[in-house]
C-alpha cells in the first residue's frame, strides 16, 4: 500500500527528480545523455560541455507528419545503436507498453521494430549483448527480432492473461516491482524468463459503470492474504529452436513460494533469489541451465520478514546483480546484525565479509567503484529524517566516510557515473528549495566551479520557515521523529486546531527533512494562513534508518502497534497549551487511510474528525505478498488480521468521518468500502461517503477529479475541524516548549 503514498508524495518532488531520471551515463562514465527539447543530447566531462547526439530532425520517420516523442531510450553495448521508446501506455503503475524504433548512429537510419504487432503492445525491448537482435514481450509472449534482416520470431505462443511469459501478474509488479521478466544470456543465444501461471488465481471483478450503458466487469487476477500465489517457472529458451527448458527450482506444493530476482551468472548458469511464502527465508541459488539443476549457496532467515533489495533501492527495480572480483564474489545486503549492511559473498556462498559496519542503516546503494576499491551509499547515522552520501572500502577494512558536506544538513541524492568520478547532486531541506549541481568525487567539488547547493543554502532564511522538527517520547518510552507546521502569526497564548497526516505502515516515511515535506497537496488553500497546526509523526514500523528492531516491531501487529504509537504521541503533543484538543483531525491515503480509520475507531476520545482516502478496512482483502509479509499467514494467525483491521472497531466511531474511495481501484478494492459501510450501518454510525466512479487508487482519472476531491477534502476539514486561533481558557501559563 505504501508505494501509493510515494506516488502522491512524488507530485511534490517531481521538480527535484525529473532531470535526474532522464540521465543515462555512458559506459565509461565520462559523459551522459539526456532527452531534452526534442533532441538526445550528450554532455562530456569534466567541463560538462553539451553537444547534440541525435538531433530532432533525425527523429521524424519517413511517412509520418511528426517527430517521435521519445519517452525513453536505450543503448547497445557500443552506444552506436539506440532503442527509442514511444507511444507509451500504462500497465497498472507505469507506462511499460509502447512502440520501439531503432536508430543507427553511424548511418542515421531510423526504423520501427515489431511493425507486425499491435500498436503500443511491446514491452521491455532490449538489445542482445552482441547487438544483433532485440527481444521484447507483446501480449504475454516473447519475441526476438533480427536487426539486420528484420525477421521477427515468436518464441512463446501459449501466453495469455492467465499464463504470463516474460512479465508478471498484478501482485508481483505491485509488491516486488517485478515488471521486466526476461534476461539475455551473455552469448546472445538464449533468454531466461519468468512464466507466471495465474489460472488458479481468483479474479477481483471491478465494475465499470461509466463507459457504456451496460456495466462491464473488469477482472484482475489478485491473490488476497491467505490465497496461494500464482506459481512461477523459470525457463531458458534457445533463440534458434524456440525450445524452452524449465529449471528445477524447489517450491512448496501447497503454499508456493517466490522468485523476485534472477540474472545470468555465466554462459550456462543463472543466479536467483528464492523466498518462501512467508518471506522470512531467503535462499540464493545457482542454476545450471543445461541440466536445469539448482543448488543453494546462501541462506538467511528472519523472525519477521526479509526485504528484497528493490524494496529499498529503486535502482534495482529493473534487475541487476552486483558482481565483484571478476564474478568470484557478489555484494549482498542483510539486516542480520540488527542494521541493514552490505556484505561481499563468495560465489559458492561459503565466505562472507562485512563491508559496512556500525550502528547505521545503508539506505541506498549509489555506485560500486571497484577500480578504486569503494562502494558509495546513502546513510544517516545520527538523524533518521536526513540522508547523506558515504563511501567505504569494498574489502571491509575501512571506516565509512561521509562524502556529503557536513554543513549541508538535509536530504541529498546522487547520480554517480560508472567510473565513480562524477555525480549529479541534488539537495534540499525543509527551509531550502531544491538545488542541483554537478560535482567531482570523492572531493565533492563543483564542476566548472558550480556551488549551487551552497548558494541555495546561503540564500535560504531558516527563520522564515514555519516548520519545526522535533522528537516526541510517549508513555511507552517510544521516541519518534515528527514535524509541525505552525500557523502564520503564531501566538502561543492562543489555541489552534491540529491536523495529523499519517501513513504509519512499513512503506511510508513522512518525516523527511526536505523542501515541501509539510505541504498538504489536498488542501485547497494555505493551512498556515488559515490557522492550522499540521503535524506528522513516524511511528515504529515505518521504513526509517533506525535499525531492524524499529522497522520490524510491527510484525503481526499492523493496526495495533503503529496505531498506539500515533495515539500516544498525540497525547504528548496535547500537553502543549496552544493545541485545541476539541479540534483534532487526522487524514491519510491508502495505508494512511487505514491508519485514519483505526485511530478514529480505536481512540475516538482523541480524534474528532478524519478523512480516510482509499483505505484497507479489512486486512484479509489485501494482496498476499504485502499483507502476509508483515502479518503472517491467515491460516496460522487469522486473529492478528482481524485485530489489525479497522472494521473490527467501526462500532466505536464518535467523530466525523469522510470516507473516500474509487470504485475502479485495482489495488485496494472497493469491497473494502462496502464491508466497512456495513459495519458502520449496523451500529448506526453516521458518516460521509464519496465514491469516485471508475477511478483507480490514485483517484486521478477523469476531468475535474482532483479539483473535486481537493474541494471536498478542504470543505470537510474546515467544517468539522474549524480553522483559526481561539483565545486560551487558561491565562498566565507558559506554553512554549524547547524547540517551539
């Protein structure tokens, strides 16, 4: 559920990240490419000089009136052939279907691939290592196209919505970020691929009531908690014969299991990660592609769950394996010593060396610079709301060195070149707008004497910010990070309404020291000007860099531990005399919507009004990968799912509730709304409901939708948690607390 929160937050952060996402470093690390202004440009280091690599005049196919609109582009190994990705369509979350064109740098030729296939049906096209072919998926089947002759060969022919070749079903994509489901062999003669068999997976039937006179049922294969996942196979198919050999990978015949990562480790060998159904046992396996035999080389168990790499490092969403020492070792991450650390593992799994060490979490892997013996990574040992670049020796013998300047306190991001010499550096904090610059590493000096981040910090006026970061310790002795945005012209002798913004689950960190962190994107107006206190708190279980115990303390207790932490923190905040405890609201989206419901139902004496957007009302309705990872199996501990579900406590509602949901939500399905409504009706609990017809989890489709939702949200908040300061009933008391 948490990645939906990330999508919403990304609305605020798009200006920070959009440029970084367009950069493609050249293989040698001395230049990078961008799509800008209709051209594909090249920037050469160290001067960062710009040149046109493919001019827009080269991107107009013969017979077409307009130039290609390039959504993305991909090079072959020589950087002399370019795949241009255009005419894209969304598949669940991302635009992963479209058309591909081949541009030849040497002769300037441009031709469309997959011309005999339906428009916008090609997925994940990529060059073979020898650059002679391109493989892709279309309509659940694998194809390969010879670039010299143009012949298209269909490699699999059994694919359909329920038997998926080379890509994934809804739940693998949503929870493991698995989208691209095939890999070229090093010798360009084979493809290894996933096949997902969803024939026995039940469909959720969403109803489209808006696009035709008669309603249309929209099926989505969706295994809920307690349902077995769709079985997988790993196949290796020969390009020449189109014959597949299936790999022998053990699984539980009843519970099933998962393979979220797979790559080639040699010309006739694969390496993959196998997870059991509960996702608390991870086994790395080598698979002989000739015989199909697999062998375990490295195992790990956790009493809670094991996060796969792509869950905390988005660079690995599209695959990859970090080999070291010419393939004799690889880098791996584990929380087994209580912190997320990096290890180097021998190819046979018999030897491991701790690379990072200390009481801190690795937050992101930025670059492995094996030539100079370093790994660059993000961490923040002393402040969980911030993020900095560090590096340490790959042999594990050095101490972690902070590379980000110590006087630039806030949130840093880097795109580091392949050779580790250059980086695009982005920075902001809560009072400094996002700035971006080019630097050299490891000295962190600006290219062409750029000092854009330092200049932005120098110009920023911290005193003008209404945001305060603070820590709150509860009666349970739990200390949490939080921020508060105070009203304009704040007067500590008066009382103000307070609005809590929540997520609370293992997928969302709200309290981040970056610009715009306390903006309320749904509020139509200015909360500070209107006189609201706006607060967010990161409870136990949120994915902050505070160690394994913090993050996994919610195992089998989502809906209880996270909710109590929030409520107990609110009680501490209420000790400040400027908080009007008669005007208290809470709101959130997705997992935050679930938390909003639980807070209002379990602690009705605290929260007087709430807005829950697209929440899970019954944990048994949500998908198995997410819910079972954090809650266990309903077959074994169903009572935990019931205890954590908002509908269990719906009878306790006392305050004013606005419930919002899209009827076309393929993620948190609308039956959550119906189940919760039944409970509220049963106990005569009055509330307001807004159903958005045929809208998905983002409630973003259709003209006027966001404007309507924003207006509804704001009006409801103003009505049931009225804005503005009121005189304090208590005079002569001191309401200021250190830090405020």
